[in-house]
C-alpha cells in the first residue's frame, strides 16, 4: 500500500502543485453513467466534496450539503460534484438510505489522490476527509476547507458568488 501511495505521490506531485490555484482537471463517469468533464464546466461555479461512505463526518454533513444544493437548484451556473472514494456497488446501497444531491462520482480514489492530494516530505499523500473546494468561473480554487465546519464556508462563498441568492 505504501508503494502505491508513494507511486501516486510521484505522479501527482506536479498536479498537486497546480491544483492549488487552478481547477483540477478530470473526467469521470457519475453514478448514472454520465460523463463529467471539468473542462466543460468552465464558466460555472463548481463545488466539489471529497468523501467516502465509511467516514462518519462525511455522512454527517450530507444533510447540510443537500440543503445547499436545494438553495441553488434553479441556478444553472453552479455544479455540485461529490467525488467518492467508495465503489459504485457500495454507493448504490448507501445512497438509497442516504440520498446525496451532489452528482456523485464513484470509484474516485485515484482522482482524489492525483488531483487533490498533497505529498508530504516523505512523498506520502496526506488528504483529510471530508474536503470541500469551490472553483470560480475561471477554474481557480477560491475555497479549500475541511470537515463539517467547512460546509458553512462553502455556503458563504456561494452567497458571495451569487449575491442575489
């Protein structure tokens, strides 16, 4: 496992540096099989949540995140993506009992590690869960915050991006 993490860190290091300011580009399939490509989302505000089903704080904040989605459901200029480090089969069962209104991208471990992980001095990737990112219309990361307390930061940034809401 350490070798895999170390290898991922070596590959991800240049990407992690660029992810500090620019949109971490990726393409993946969501739970419904639709292709999600961040390059196609330029011009929109993109809210990203990194999570997995066995993370108690991740599960706890789903209700709060769903409230944010509900508040912006008629706004076509904001997109909510939930990158899940959990297999699709497990997510299908989980989401029946715990609906999550973000567009959920299953099996996103490598995207999470490669695009959002930060290698430490030993080359191991450190990434706390849950993590929240808000990207502006130009693809710049304007919010990077951790944990359930980060939900309020996301809410505040969306109010700043959309003052009339």
